[in-house]
C-alpha cells in the first residue's frame, strides 16, 4: 500500500508509464495523486486521460492551468493551438466524458489535515483549511450546468491580491490564479505572473511564494505542488515539495512517496 504524488505529466504518457513501472505502482493496492497539468503540450493527451480515468478510485488529481485551458478550448472560449496537442483528444468520441470528469476535479486536495496538494502552490495568507474551502467554492461553480461561465471569466492577472471581500468572477479568478499560475510574489501578498525562471536567476524583489512566511501554516503542514519546472524540485525546505521537474522540457518526471517522503524520477526519453 503506497500513495504516490506525481508531478506535471502534460500528456507524456510514456514517461508516466515508465515512472509507474519503476516504482512498481499497483492500482489494486496503491493510489496515484497528480498535481495537475495532466495534459498540455505533450504528445499523448488522449492516452494519458484514458489511463488515469481507468484507475478510477485509485487516482485523484487537482487541476492545473493547462487542464483548465483545455476545458476552455473544448468550450470554444479559447482557440485550439497545435502546440497544446489537444487535437486527438478533442476528436475522440470520449471527449465529453473526459471534460465532465476534469471539471469535477478540485483545485486543492487535502490528503490529511496537514498535507495539501495543489498545482502552483498555497497563497501565503491561506491556511490549508481555508485553501480547501476556496477551492470548493470554485469547484461548486465548475460542477453546475453553468460551468463555462467560470472559464470565460478566468483569464487575466487582476486582482493580484487576495481580499476576503472579493466576489463573483474576481474572486474565482484570484483563487484560480493562485492555485494554478502562481510562482513569484512582488511583496508578501501580490501575485506576479511574468517571471518563470529559477530564484537564482531572478531579481530578489521577486519572492517565490514558498519563501513568504505563512503565519497560518502549522509546524507539520506540507504542500505538494508542481507547475514550476525551473525549480527542478528545489525549495530548500521539506515543507513545500516541488514535483514539476520538467519532463515536458526533456528533463525528468518525478513522484513522491507519502510513506517515506522520498522522491523517485525517470529521465526523459523520446
Ligand atoms: Mn502549470
């Protein structure tokens, strides 16, 4: 019995298969949890969703920016671009099934009261419980018949600071941006979206979200996240566990085993 949390798969089905074989993942005993960006830019979006869907209760995930973007492309809210590699998935007779499934996945997943999984990270003013409640607010809307209204309003960088009094589409947009696009903060609470580089190559006025003191976190709290390939898995703390190691950029695909806190990776293969 093991629980594995895997980094950004992005349609790299073969890499996923090799990594799961490497750790001897067995869906009849083990569970797989993904940090989102299941698809997007990688070659096998359809095969990836077919496999993950087939795992049924042995699999859970949060949504990443590419997953939400796929839902927007499917909905005609954004154009389908060749480098997203969604064509075969969009043409599949099962696409409606996968869309329905994806929009019922959360932005944040609490594995236990001290462990949160989300795509980009935990906004430094939120506790794990508050983050889960805010994720649930967006999910409630994504699960209604009016779900596409969320996607229509999600694009944009503003507001870039959390305010509990935000409402409607501004509130959803901030919650979605914090959970799926965040990397740097301009100060302790302002999201900055232009910079994607590693902290070593970035002016120090840009602070990684995980370097901003979060007074709402408890000593044993942990956050598992992906999205930020240039970190190459390094946050210098075991409180914030970075799992996007850039497989889509021909680096590595990584997962974390909950029972021992170890990471396992496979290198890119064409
Ligand atoms: Mn991402």
